[in-house]
């Protein structure tokens, strides 16, 4: 089977986010399997392989899209960057036919989508429908043109694909509810975690990370972002209530990327809440440092209102770190009975769950062992095998 992987994400900011981790890790795992399939990755230009797994360093794997020859049919017509990408991708599919085209990031409006090509199965992966589920916080605030493009992709383009992969049962249910797609056209293929997350660093390495990042001895960890659904303000309010009630010498360490404006806004909020000395903004950290922080933390607190999957929860589980999390969307699929839950809309319930981290230490230690065993079933190798199995079914059915 000849498979063309849409690699536009490798040249976008999503390369360093969950979507990029998914594409890079799944593709590397697929190439590691012994299969007769041939892969090519279509990219909009030269892609740096410096930070990619070694198996993705082969230049022959990549097929740079010919943007220079992507000219309009009508002389003088102006093509924007997205139209040039779409045309170049379509011509790539026509010039060198493949059996299957896979787009791992079809709802990103900076990813061009090609028109259907005869005798080629089209498959896409859907992470979530969060912009639609929380319209007032996302879709309704976007520029009108961007919102229309997102809805067109969701309601017109995706239903025309041969098959969809959802990263959770929660996302599959949303696709069925919002688009009316038949269940048989959607496979659930969970995300995974690399084997290195299960390996404990040396104590000396842990302490080196603690000193370098100025992390206090006792802390709760949050990994995520500042946007609405991540629910950061409720977490901070709940953390403040917990401290007011128990007077413990514990901090909240926040790992996420942010620009200067977001940092200033959040710091101002922390000062207003009088928690600026108890909350550490660690910023964006390397995977190695993140693994160390998980193991140093007393627990991961994950208050997200909605997740397509919840990769930080799985990473914490692999590290044996206790997890307390919101009970909605895909989180229970990932965590199962191996953690504590709370209502992420209820500040008091979040505060009670934080208290439970200290009150139910024996239970959480047992749950952490269960979490490691559960996480071992959710690897990128498993994701790759399930993805290829779906590809094979689609091509053979066609």
C-alpha cells in the first residue's frame, strides 16, 4: 500500500504541540513496524529533521510540494498561500498516485486540504470539536472568514472522506452527534506515550531539574495552557481556598507556553489573588525536564473542561504520578479508576480534590501503580498498529 502522509503540520506552530507530537510519534512508530507499505510525507518546503526521531531523518521520505508551479488556471488570477498549497498537493496526488492519503490535522485552518482524487482513499484524524462545543469562547470570537473555513472543513470536507480516526470515544460521539456520521466510518485510535516516560531518572538528575527550574520541594503540577477550556482561573481559586483552609507549604507549578502578554495578564491575576508567591510559572520545558517534573510532583491536577484525549494525564500515569482531574470528556477513558475526579466547573470540588491528594495518599499510591499498568497499553506503537489496520481496511474495502 502506498501512503501519502500530509506533513503540513511539520512546518507549522502545531509541530511543537499535541498535534505535532501525534504526527511525529505515530509516523515514527509506523516506519518502525515491518510492513510492505511505502510512505511519503508531503511538506510545503524544506523541513528540518533535527529534532525528529532518527527514523524520520531520511530525506527520501519527504516530498516537497512544488509551490512555484502552482499557478492559477486563469492568467492574472491571484492565488493565496493556502490555495497554492492545495493546488500543489492536488497535483502531487495526480502526478504520483497513492492508495491512501492521510491528513492528521484537517481542522487546522492553516492546513490546505486537497480535492478528492480518483482511486485514492482519503482518511483524516480528528482530535476534538472544541471550537464548536464552546462556540462563545472560540468560534464566535474568531474572524468570520476563519470561522467559515473551520465549519466548511467540519461539515462539508470531512463527511466526504472515506474514513475518520477519532482519538477517543468522546470525540467519536461528538462526530456522530454533530455531523450525523455512521459509527462504522469512524475508528477510535487513542494517542500513546513513548517508552522513555516509564523510565525513572536518577535522583541527581531530578534534583538538578528542581534547582534549575526553581521548583519548591512540595508542589502540585499543572501541564496545559491558558485558554478558556483549560480552566486555569478556577484551578487557582481552588488552590487558594485549599491553602486558606490548610496552611500547607505547597506550591502550584504551571508548565505551558505563553507570550509576554499572557504572562503579564496571568501574573497580574495571581497578584490580585495573593498567590504570586505560591504559583510558579515554569513556562515551556523539554520532554526530559517534564518527565522529571512529573516525578517530583506530589500530583498532577488537570482541571480542563474538555479534552479530545488528555495527553498530560497519560504522561503522568506513565511516570507513576498521582492524577486528580475533571470528570468530563475523554479524561475518564484515559485515567479509568487510577485517579481522583472532580467537577471542573465547581471550585469547591476542585479544592476538595486537592485536599484528597494529601488525605488519600495510600489510595493514590495504589492507583499510581494501576495507572502505570494502564499506560503501558497506550503506546505510540499501539497507535501506529491500529492506524495502519484502519488504513488497510479502508483500502481493501474500496
